[in-house]
C-alpha cells in the first residue's frame, strides 16, 4: 500500500540517489502518527476541560499515592518541565478547584501541591477514558507489533540517541 510519503521518498531517490534518506520516511510517518494520536488524545482531555499538561499534573499527583501530594520541584522533575511552566499549570488547576497549594511544614520557603477530592474524581474519570481511547487507537496493531514498536521507540529514546 503506497502513500504520500512513498511518493516523496521516490522523488528523493530519483533526485539524490547518492543519499540514504530511508530514515526520512520512518520519521515522517512517526510524526504523522504522533499528530494523529495527539489529536485523538486531546479530544478526551478537552471534553473534561483539561489540557494535556494539566492532565499530566493531575496524573503525577494521583499516581504518587496517598496523600496525593508533591512539591513543585518533584512535579517539575517527574514531568520534565521548567518550574515556570509548572506555575502556570498549577494556577489553572487551583482556580478550577482540582489542586490546592499549601505551605510545606518541613520548609516554609516551599509549598506542597495536593490533589483535591474533585481533582481525584476527575483524574480517575479522565484516566479511564484516556486508557480506553489509547486501547482503541492501538487496536489495529497486532500485540507482537506493539511489543516490537515499544522496543524500537525505547531504543530511539536512550540517552546516547538523544540530542
């Protein structure tokens, strides 16, 4: 089955036979697949008034276990993002009543972020829908292909391959 990327690759093979551009097709398809999945994933979050980043914060708090509380530096590290970006997300989540911030009794210069009951209820609902959505998106893949794809992507993301 041929697609638009095959056409691009054939054109490049004709114009630049001296270059091995086969990874170009792989990465073009990976980018297209990523965009398609992101769009479908965002629909679930949007239906619940969330953005991807807000879902990520709520998820990190929920999976941390009771009392579902972390300090901002822990959240930043877990989510691999800057503290400035974290502040904006926390502001929105707190305004929505999904998290609460309070002074850290162990370090009064810092504060703790806690999932509220409303936040826990929401993340449990959204996570269930998100999991079902991802299952649906992966349903056309053979289970062995899923394992192989996971291994390949893991290999691409090892530190020696990261820029």
